[in-house]
C-alpha cells in the first residue's frame, strides 16, 4: 500500500506498507517506509527512502536507500 502527497510539481512525500511472502522460503517481510522524492527535471528524479520492519531472520531492521533515476534519448517521456 502506498500513499503519496505531492506538495508542488517537484516534491512529494510518501508512506508505504509492505507485507511480502518469500518465493522459495517460509515467512514474510513486513515493513513501513517513508519516501521523499525531488524531481530535478521532467526526466530525472532523486528519491530518499527509510524503511523499518521485520524479516523472518532479522527483527527490527532499518533500510536507508538513495535512488537517482533518469531517462535519456530523443523520445524520453515524463517519469511517472
């Protein structure tokens, strides 16, 4: 489940809940993440994500991720 609030055309803040089963192992991963996105242009954005949750082998984990995504070429469309 993802809820996302766009404050202006460039910035948004989201909250995501994951409850996923593993394909070839028993157990589930449950986590909650806060995601901040800043669009640098129509074809480029930078996203920062902090997540906290439980895995079958790791209780109380915290993930921190930085993602930069861009499109190139003459037919690059807006990233949505």
